[in-house]
C-alpha cells in the first residue's frame, strides 16, 4: 500500500439472510463494488468477498485514493466551416460551442488526419474515492439480484432483510454518509450467541481475523471447506461415507457463522422406508447430510451442522434426533398407507387431475403415453406390452401420499409400489427412470422399456403444447419443453436409438382427438427440437456451419444427424475441404440461377468433349460406387473422405471448361455433370455451407 492508496472494507450487517441465495448475493455485492471502482478508473489490488448469515462484505486492497486526471479532446466541424464569408461564426460552430458549454472564441483549431477541425481540450479531474464511495455502495446494493425487497420499522428503506449496521472504511476513515438509512462506521458485530456488543475495527485488513475471534468465519468458501471437512471427519469416525450434495452444502454454509458438525442417529426400522424419502426428509426439512455404507446403502445416522459450540453437544444432538423422528415417522406412515392400494387402482383417480386445460387430464395423458410407448418399443425391438403397461402406470403415483408430501419422489415412489404389487421389473425400472435425464449431464434411462416411456412422455407433451399454440417464448417455458427436447435428443443419440423424430411426432399427434392440434404443429415441434442441436454442437466447439450443412437436407433422425455432423466436421479439417466447399458453393450458385422448370438428366458420355470434363466424369463414376458402399453402412466420414480426392478434377474442370457453352446440348450436359457432383456430396451434407468459414 502506498501513500496514494488504502484498503477498502464495506460490510452490510443484517438479520439472517436467505441461505440459498447467500452466495449469489455475496458475489454480486463484490462485483458491484469492483465495477463501481472500475467505472471511475480507480485502480485497486486483490479483492476478497465475505458472506455469512448476518453480513455481506467486500475487502479490496490498494484502492487508489484518486483516479488520474485526464485531458479530453472533443472534435467538432471542419475548421474551414467555422466562419462565413463575412467572418461570422457559422451555425455549425455556434452549435458545437453551445453543446460544449463554451463561447465560440474558446474553441481551438485541431489538426487531424482528415484536416483541421474545430475542437476543445479540457482537463478533467479524476474521481476522488472517498467522495464517490457512498454512490458506489448505493449502486451495488441497488443492483443486487433480490427478487423481493422488504421494509422494516417506519423506514422506507428496502433490502432483502433488515440492516442494523454498515461498515465503510477507506483506510482509517469511515464517515462516508448514510447507507440504507444508517450512518457508516467502523463497528461490526460478532456471532449472535458467542459474542455481544459492537466490535471496533482498527484497520480494514483486520476484518476476518477480528470476526474469527468473535466466532464468525466470514469467508463463505472457507466456512464451506470447514463444513465439508468436519462432515467427512464425522463420517470417517463411523466408518461411513457422507453424501455431500453441493447445493445442500452451499445452503448449510449460508445458515451458520461458526460451524460445528455433530452426528445423530435414528431408529433402524425407518430403513424399511424408501431411502430417497428419508434423504429428502433429512435434507429438505432439516438440512442434514446423510450417510451410506461402502455399497451405497443408507445408514441410520445423520450429520447436522450447528451454529453454536455447545458445552453439552449431546443435548444438541438429542434435540435434533427428537426433531427428525416425527419427520421419518410421517414418511413411514405414507409408505405403509400407499402400499394398501395397488398402483394400478390409482390410474382411475387421474381423471380428477388436470394435465393442461385444453389437453385434458393426467388419465388421458397416461392413455396416450401408454399407446405411444408401445409403438416406440416395437420400433426399438422391445416389448410393446411392457412399455404400454409402464405408460399406463407412469403418473399413478402422483396421487399417493408420498408424492403429495415429497414432490421429488414422483417416479421413484411409483417404482417402489410397482415392485410391491408384483409388476414386471422392466415396468418398475421404467417408472423410476421416466424422468431421466432431469438436467444437463444427468444419467439416461437404462432399459429400452424405460427409454420408450421417457421418450413417449416428452413427445406427448411437446406435441400437445405446440399443437395448442403455446410454444416457449423467451425465458418463459412453463412445461420445460427445452429440457424435454434435449432429453429426447440425448436418449436417442447417446443410447444409439435410430428413430425418426418426424414419424414419432406423427404418432404422438395421432393420439390426440381430431382437430385439437393445429395443422402443421408437428413440423413446428420437429424444427424446434432439432434446433436444440445448435447449442449441443456449440459446446463441442463444432462450427454452426457444419450443422447448417447437415440440416440443409431436412434430416429427422437425431442419431443419423449426429453421425453426419461429426463426419462433416472431420471433412472440414481436410486440406481439400476449402476448395471443394468453394466449388460446391459455385455449383449451387450456377444451378440456382437456372430457369424455372429446368429438368436434369443423365450425363451423356458422347457429349463430354473437353479432357477436364471427361476426367471429372470418370472420377465421379468411380467414387460414386465407393462412396455408395460407405453410405450403405452409414460411414459418412469415410464417404466424404473418399470424395475429397475430387478437388483436383473439380478445380481443373472450372479452369478449363466453359459451363455455359453456346451449344445448348453441351451446356445442358455440363449442368447435368455439376448436378451429379452436387448430389454426390448432398448424400451426406450440403458442404457449400462450409465455404464461408473454411480457411
């Protein structure tokens, strides 16, 4: 730190902040303060951010006390237009001077590469950090991502939670006006229970250390690491493994300022309840980490993270055990109650649950999904009857007590009840996996029955919602159709299921009552779904031109599209690709300008008179047979690679042959030759689309 810089500390002391959004708020507050300094050209050093249940803070080292002064030059109209023939200032000069707030006589003549111009040079003083700090903090608070702000007391000040103190220290100075109705100072507060009263900060650099003595670990990431280490240590003591969900870890980190991990237990009898329900009870309601053995089976223990260092930790543990017992008892009660009624007997109850007002009830959806799943299973070489059964039962668990209490148990609960009822294991597996993948990178359905059900459910929804004219718009996607589309593509591509989406969508649309869906909506769905491939290939660093080249042929089999895209992307990197792409672009332009109704025909060998066109025709004939053999096997990369040798003959053709010959027969024959060349490549993709980007 020099005489021209100081360390800056800003802290907002609050009531307990929302734990799920604490990290987001902390990062946003840091970014806001840094942006405020950068906008004013105030240089600074390292930045640290802090976020705990009762504070958001940022500490920035080596903050310049003043931004550098600047010489600003503004140029106006050409100097030769500054005065008229009588020597008076012209309107252009007067307007420029007025805009700059000066008299015309104060303007300068500035030499520029484009000639002399009227102008003005001014000296602008750099920002003073102390003077603008209040505005920087205000702006940072204003821009925080807070969905709903609240007021407290009689004040009209708004924030996510009531604010009780504000620290704003620039070195030793701390009087920087009012923030959120409070005068800034240099006093903070420690842990709610392990500390009392105000704590005076002597230097900003002492912030974290001072709070640590007051039982507050202010650094979010440090506290998170402490919790993770403590939880793992508790699990190791039991010879178990703690399952640390990243979102839960962030949330728990947002709940405590002085973390102390403790292990509790519950009765082993509860392990008869589906493990997923027990985990949800512990995680969602109590914010506990659950434990598993070496084979992944749930153990009758949990780890809670307390916000106090108790002199009697066993009392804290017993209190948590008392709290979790009725939660687990509820889950056990729901499970036993639900099992008394077969899953199949619950299907009729779906008549009372609306899927979508125009598309009917969940009972109607189940019937549609059942029929479609059976049809898809047949195409996949799987059991149509098992897929139909899975489709019929797919939504039955939505009426169970378990799912009504734990929404995340849908599908999972159905699988447990199906097994209890003696349903085929493939059906139970399909019920459990019908919603896979639930997010990017999530696992896929394992069996073909499960895959058929997952596809049928999503295709039914996509077809129905688009059919009634409610496609996603902007950020609005209430039926998660983007996610559904990507899930369908992933299942088909990654499981190598070669289904035609156009045919599948037609089957899905056919299950709806006649006239309900708008005409042509299936084509709209297909276009929407295949468009999701763009983002897919962007993540693989495949240029959009490659996808355009493949989609030019209007393909509708996702697995086939995937193979073609990767083939074209490999071809794009061959030395011959650039010239062939340009040549195909030239061919497309020539053929695109033909008169309407022009009819192509076979190439006539006797009309090939130039050596270059003979050589091209002969080479194409030979390669057509080879590439055809590759195409029959779906070996698109090999097909394009063998066609790459056409570069030389094609270049020679365009150099030595006049396509638009005066003799009409020769002209037509040469156009037929080009049409044949184009079709050779079009069997894989329209590589002319690569011309713009190929080096």
